[in-house]
């Protein structure tokens, strides 16, 4: 068993609360010392009550799925004898109503662009198998109901 923690901190800073015109900006603090500005999405709550420059929970969710997949992909590729020089992913999540009529991030599409070097590079079938195994092993993907696909580029 592993435990992970994060501290989320928000302050009213004197704003009237009952009129719902308070800032949604807040801070995420992680055990390693990283601090990330957070906010509601400006797609949900318009500025100035949201901070468009901050990370919103939906973006963080999509990034966590992408990051988890990438980390497993790199490990599995290394074990298979492939050398990965770079990996970038422009992941996209779709929020829409789910089967219960609630807004949810129902789909995430990962669009990894991977550069390999060395004598051994994966075939299309091997690349698909690497992504499949990474998806199966990803802790985040195993924790959610969201449909996650990997789109070839």
C-alpha cells in the first residue's frame, strides 16, 4: 500500500461569499515542495472568478492520465530493449454528460509523439502492444471509468 497526499488551500480574502462572486483561485501543495496555482476552469466559471493561468482540476486529471501512461510506456519500452529519446503527448479530454446525466470527463485521447533511436525500433504492432501494456499498468487509468484511447500520429 502507498499513500499520496496533496494540500489544497483557498482563502476568501474578504470577498462577499453569499453572492458567489468570490475567486476560485487556490493553491495545490505537494509533499516534494511543488506548489501549483489552481482554479476552476474558465469554461465553468468565468474570469475574474476563475484564473485562466492556473491549472484546473479537469486539466490536472487529463495530465495525470497522460503522465501515468507515459511513465509506464517508458518503463515497458526500456525493458523491451527500445531506446526512447523523447515522448510528448497532446492529450485531450472531453467533458459531457455521462449515462447518469452528470457532467464528467468521459473520454481522454492520448496523442503521444515518440522518438526512438538505436538499432531496435518498434514495429507498428510492437508500438501498439507497448501502449496497450502501459494502459493496463497505469494506476490512474485503473482508477477511473473514463474511456482512454491512444491515437497514432
